[in-house]
């Protein structure tokens, strides 16, 4: 949903279904997409909160998830 621009709906879905108490593949991917959604929705502090969760647990990411992480971090550096 978030990749298609449905930021609000995607955000709500991820928030309802992800438990951020534990860093695993599911929660880290959810956090990556939440950072994208919150940035697009004009909430940079929330976006930063989720990207920090991933930063803190980056070693848990699989190779394909690391590629996604790197892309999102690169986009984050670019001006909106």
C-alpha cells in the first residue's frame, strides 16, 4: 500500500499488525515502510523514530531487506 502511495491506509495496517517489542524481519520491514509513510505524511519525527528502530537492529535484516533499507536511507537524505 505504501509503495503505491496509500500512506495513511498502509500506516494504519502496519501499526495494527506489527509488534515493535522485538526486532525481527517482519517488524523491521514494517518500521521501514512506516518511516516512508510518516515522511510522506509530513511527520518527520515519527519517521525518524521508526528508522532509528531499524538502525539499532540493522544486523537482523536479510540481504533483500538491507537493499530496501539502503534505498530508504538514500531517499531520506534527499530533499523532499
